[in-house]
C-alpha cells in the first residue's frame, strides 16, 4: 500500500502485489481512473482491471471477513491520504440461466426445421 | 413446431424471473462529470452511507465537494481517519457469496490535499510528499467469506 517516488505513478497494492497506474500530478487537476473488481462465485476469486488497460489478475484476499460492509476513504488512523471519488457501484452479475440456454436451443431447432421444410 | 414456438415464447417470458436476483447492491454517484471545475458532488451521507470521522482534527480530516468532479476524502493527519461505510444486509451479503458480482469505481488522487478558509489549498501531498498518500482504500467485506482491501 503505497504511492511510489513521485514520478506520476500510482500504485495500488493488494497483499504484496504492486499494481501501478498513472494519475495526474498537476495541481489542482485530478485524473480519474476507472477500476473494476470482478468476483467469480464458482472459483471464489476476484480479478482487477482498470480503464488504462491494466489487467491486474487475481486479487489476494486480506482475510475471511468478520462483518458485512463496504468502506471507502481513509480507513486507517496511522496514515494520510486524499482522493476524489466520482462514483462507486457494486452489482451482481447475471449468469446465463438454464432457461436461456433451453430457449436458444429451441430457437435453433425451430430455425433448422424451417430451413428443412 | 407450434409447440416449440409456444414453449420458446413461454420461456422468454419467464426470463425476467430467472434474472430477478441480478442488479445493483449499493452505490455512490457524485452526480457530476469527472473533470476540473465540476462542482456539486453529492454528499455520500445523502445516499445511505455513514461517515466515520474518528479523530480530533476536523480541519485536516474531512469530506467535501472537490469541485473537480467528485467527492474528496482527506485525512491529513497520522492519527485520524475519515471514511464512508455501508453495512450490507443479510440478503445482500448472501448474494455476494452465492453470485458473481462486480465492483466498479472511479477515483483520482489529489495533490492539494488540505484546504482551509483563509489558507487555501496546500500542495503538499502527491507532488511534494507522495509518501503521504498511504491511507486510501476500498474495502469489501463479507463475514466468513472474504475481505478485499484495495489500497493506494
């Protein structure tokens, strides 16, 4: 968890993995970066990507969780920081249901029957 | 063939039910474009987030409309904190265990972290002392499942 040597490199870390991205250092401008953390319930793994093309791969967990919550901001009493947040959202991701697969198969079958007729 | 067509129509009509559990769990929307000069960002507390301001130096630990396309969170101390939190309901937590989900957020790091009336902003964070940017986090926690701490 650190920002490195001031050469316009933004580093976001998860566990011991440093994830570098660029942001602006031109006060008072601010350069926004879009991030996406995608969780796969089957594998139990989450992967991080960003709008700058970063494919950060699987993100290490920091533990198993003790409560149910989402937090953003400056969460530690031991450090300093300042960020500007434009938006944040967490959505469940729909999976193709068996019904959808069956409908597609039925439609395909219907299409083939019509072509043969 | 008619049976196939009828079955297809019925199943298509049933699709919304199969996707009933998909959707937004929680969010913050600043309501402004992410650019310099864009003022009027919404206070997260107006959208169901609670603020934790444990500390004794409100001049240096605060949330505010940045005027630069979002809500600014600053902790200019090495003893305080300032963050927003939303507790997940049991149903939300259950969904985040059993279903795939995606967290999307847009954020920028500030150079001029601290500003006070009569003093103005102090460009002492990113450019001058980048080591001071070590207390920014997105924290996603589901009990007995996982804890993700994305910090920068």
